[in-house]
């Protein structure tokens, strides 16, 4: 876990400056392009331009070439050289140097008009045009006094530059107390270009303690174009990589739902491996939200605990709700059901034992209501709403041949219509794998207790609860050669239950009497033969050597049919087949060589089928990098499967002799273009079941374009002999295109845009357009956006969308380079919608 370091940007870099005060340096030589060593972009050598961050219009480059560095000789051993046009003695131990005084010692150099050296008091007083310089550091001052014995120093009217940190600033008074404490009085700093300062931080007093690695600022204020925009009376910040308690930089945002928001994080450095952040947030339309995060790291666990509490929700604002109130469809109480309520969230994330055999994992989230994330966390800017929150905890132990463990899981769906009825408490597993040469034995045991989750709101009269035991034992001969492999396998699966009627609502009808067995069980033998070949040939295209492979593969799978009647009709209730966790897996290219059609363990497949596929790849003969691959395959069923989730509810595609035709293509067209495509074609009914394609473009100029197309057929056929019903929507297919781009158009300007469109319902899903300006000093982004804002709990689908489901808005991000961001909402949105944007930001 990366321990949080509260940042105040370049303040940390002042340490290097302060530590150098009182040492020697040299003024910029004649002919320097700027007195602060600033060199414009057009005057920089090509190698310096390449090293600049994008948007920068120049760099600080010292014209002074240092000597003595890297020689292995300590500074104390390098002799001090003194030059002056005039010198005289004043008293016994005082020497006055005048006119072009230069004092140098290796990489350090000082220049001034006058210098008084007091050998008795061990002091040097400087006056007039003082310049202190060493590697990466430049200081100007009007006057200074240095105590060479205790290393104290005092400078007046100081101006400084830190070349590598790209910082310059000034102070009325600069005091240095030994190697420990440094104080700036009435000082300021910025990362902006000299003579064009968009922002700066100014404070009446800045103190830096080099021993405790702590800095403080009193009466600090942020100025934009010399206009104060933010005031902080007292600020504590870290020096170097150390963490310190104090105020972090506040954040501001606005949203239609919550109005203006202001958050002020407060950081508490509890211990080297423990910290906490408290974040009170003022929400204009809801009230005061109290949030916090605690983190702890030790050799056994990484732990994060977070929570938030809103005592009395003022309701927020919802345009659809206001329309419903105006038309009389809803009362204010119905439109704003959480007004006046307590709203809260708690989250625990812990992992343990990463370096040991014993491992633990906790991922626990609970919220006061299903609308919390939508309302409180302003998730209206996210591209997709979070669909559920989960409580999960696991402990496991990895022995040499066994993995043993248990977990508990309960999932809360934010759309209550989709809420699943069961929780797993507990699920116990024991997986053993033994390998003897080419022989492999697998012993998989799974035991689960199922009970009703308290989030399930529908009638429970026809539900059962209880325990389930699954086993999957098999023996395989896994033989591999360079030219291919063969893996025959035989095994047996078992499934057994111990069931009882779930507790039911006494106000509803009583469940049917239990006459069937409450302990159904199945035993199913299985066998498979997996075979593959590897062919290679060498070729040359355009002077580049490549390797082409041809990889045919065949998997024959047989699983005996066992009657699932007792599982379909537990306790004689024909409407309640057991579906604790079983779901159909959507068939695609990845599922060609699977031996089950289900997730979960409530069904054991019956199968007599042969999966056939072939893949061809083109690889670089020099690096082995893959440039192109194509794979196709189908499953031939010698017998249609009978086992289904529900009786007589077999998916139609599984009744055909040949499965759908599955294919995948990946291509690295060039260093800039990457393409991935998937297709599923139903040759039995002559239609495309699903397809997807992703084209990515990224170049060395940080231009990013992603084009994504997704299609999934969901068409209800019109009954033969009937006319179409105008009130029924027969085609609900997902047919969507998503084009997103981030395009720098100059050194400073970029455009960003997105269009996400659904062809089936002829509607926009998400559209935005914006501009970004970025230089060495700051970055500002402005974006307009129109997006669908569904309510989690209504179960809205695209066919029900009207204009009231859309939200519109402007967003602004402002980042001060080296200091922080006022907001990063646009950056967060770009990271979710433009492929490759997050990697681009990491390297920015």
C-alpha cells in the first residue's frame, strides 16, 4: 500500500534552496538570456526541448559550469578562491573586499559588490548585488550576513530559482538557523514562466524544519493573476518524502444534483505505518457530509477503512422529480424520499498474507440506501453507475498440494429489481492438485450454506434455502511436446443438497406442501480429450523476418445425462427450481474450449460434443512480439443437451447440431494502431448474434483516439400468422458506437470529444466536447457534456427514455503545475472513456 503523502507541491523543493543559503555561487555571466537563467523554447537545444514536459515554453538552464563535482573530494577539502578589485583591512581581523568580489569553492560561487570578513566572529557580511549559485540553484539578494561557525544566515530582499523543480520566488527576509530551521518572511513562489506568472503562493511566514522534515505556513494565500482567491490561516506540509499532519489542499465542485461543494481534507500522520484523513464537505443542496479514511500497513495486513455520514439530508435537486411534482404525479415526499434521512456509507478493504501461505481478503461495503452512491458521491459524472456493493471476506491456506479456505459473500444490487435472493455464508473449499510426471490428479471440493439476503424484497413463499456440496474429481495425462499436446481426462462430478423451505411472509399465501425429497443429489461421470498441434513457418515481408504459426485444436467432451427433476422441483414446488448461483455463460470465442455452460454449481452439464478451433499468429522473428492473430471455431453437438436452468427452458441455440460460429482478430497495425474484433454468427438462423470491434490510435505526440462498436442481438420474433403489435418493441438489441478522442493540436492546446450513440433506439447516450490549455505553469480544461442519468432503482431501459432522463452541464478543471488541482472531474471522465488516457497521464 502506498502510504499517502499530503502534498503542497514545490514547497518541498524549497528544502534544497534553504540548505544552500550561506554557501558560495556565481552570478549569471554576461549574455545570459534572462537574469533568472530562463531560456525560451526557441533558443533551447533540441535535446533540451525533448526533455521538456508538453506545453512548456522554456526552461531554467544555468550558464555556470561547475567544477569539483564527481571527483570524490569533499567540499571541505576544496580550497576557497577569492577575487576582488580592491581589498583593505579594517581592524585586526576584519577584511573588506570591494568591486567585483567573487568567492568560489568547487561547484559553489558567490558574487557581490562588497564583503566584510570577520575572522574573529566567524561572519561574512555582504552588501550590494549579491548572487549565490550552485548546481540547480540561483539566489539574488540585496544584503546578507553569514555566520560560518554555526551556519546561520540572514538575507534581505531575496529572489531564488530552483532549476530542476522549475520554481522561482522571492522573500523580503530569509533566515537560516544552522542546518535545522529556515524561515521565509513575506515570501512567495510559483512554477510559472518568469514575467508571466498566472499563479503564486504567498505567505507571511514559511518555516521549514530539516530535522523533523516539517514545514509550516502562516497566512498562506493562492493568488491568480495577483488576485487572492484562497486563504489558509495555517498550513502544515511535509518536507521531502515525510508525511506531516495538517490541512491538505481543498477541492471545489458543482453539480446539478448537489449544487456547490467544498471539501477540506485534514491529514493526521498517526504513525509511520498508519494515517487518517478527515474530509468535511459542505454540499449546498444536501448539508454537511462528514467523511474519513483510515489506513494501516504492517508486515501482515494492508487495511483501509472509509466512511461518510450525512445527518439530515436536505434532499438535493432532481429535475425529473420537479417535473413530477409540477404535474401532480408525485408529492414532494414521494419525489424526494430521502429528505430528512440519515445517509451513510462504510467501506473496509483489507488484504493479508501476501508473502505467506495463509492469506486473507476483506472487501466490505455497506450503504444506508440504494440511492446513496447516486446522490452523495456525485456519480452522475461517471460513464457507468456502479451496479452493486458487496460484502466479502475470505481466508485461505496454500499447502504444497492443497488450497484450503472459506469465504462469505452478500451482494446488494442498487437496482432492487435485479436483486438476487441468496447470500453465501459460508462457502468452504478444498482444492487438491497432485502431479506425478505427466499425470495430474485434481480433487475439487466445494461446500456452501445459502440463506436469504435481507435486501431481497420479493415474496419468498416459493424459495428454498439450505446447503450444497459439490465435488469434481478427475485424472488427466497432460503430455506436451514442442509440436503439440494431448490431454485425455476422466472424472466424476457430484452434486447434493440439504434443503428446507425459506421463511416466508405470513400475510401471503402459504407455500405448497413438501412432498419431494429435501436432499436431491446427482453423480455424473465425465471424460474429455484435448489435443492441439503447433506449426511454424518463417517468412519475410518488407525486409522484416516473421514467424507464422498454425495452431489447430480439438476438444471432445462427454458428460453423462442425469435427471435433474428433484432439483427443478424441490419440495414439490414447480415454480422454484434451485438457482442459488447458476447462470448461463454467454457463448463467445473464449468459451469454445470450456466444459460447462454455467457459472456456479447448481447444474452438471450433459454433453456429447466436439469443439474445433484453429488460430494463426504472425510474430516477429527477432523479438517474438505478436503483430496479428486470427482464431475461429465451432462446437459440434452429437446430441442436444437436456439440462437447463429451468425445465423445458433450453436456450434455442443449444438445440442445434452446430453451435454459433465464433471468431476473433487482433492486430497491431503499426506502432500507433491496435485493433481487436470479435464475432458470433448464427449460421442456423442466418444472423449475427454479437460482434464487437475496438480500434485504438496513440502516437508520440499524445494523440489518442478510440473507436468502439458493440452489437448484441435481442430480438423478439413476431408469432407466425400475427401482425406486429405497435405497442411492443421487438428489437431491443444493443447496437452502439463509441468514438472518443484526446487530440493535442499545438504545444499548448488540446481538444477532447466523445460521441456514444445507440442505433437501435436512435439516441445519444453520452456526448461531450472540451478544450484544454496546458503550459509549464498551469492546466485548465473546460467541457460541456450531455448524458443519460438513470435512477438505479427504477429499472429504466433505453426504450423508456425521454428528455427528462438527460442531464446537461459544464465542468472546469484547473491544475497548478507543481501544486495540485482544484478539481479533476474531467480527468476522471477521460480516464474512463478514452482508451490509453490514464497511461498517458502517468507518463505526463
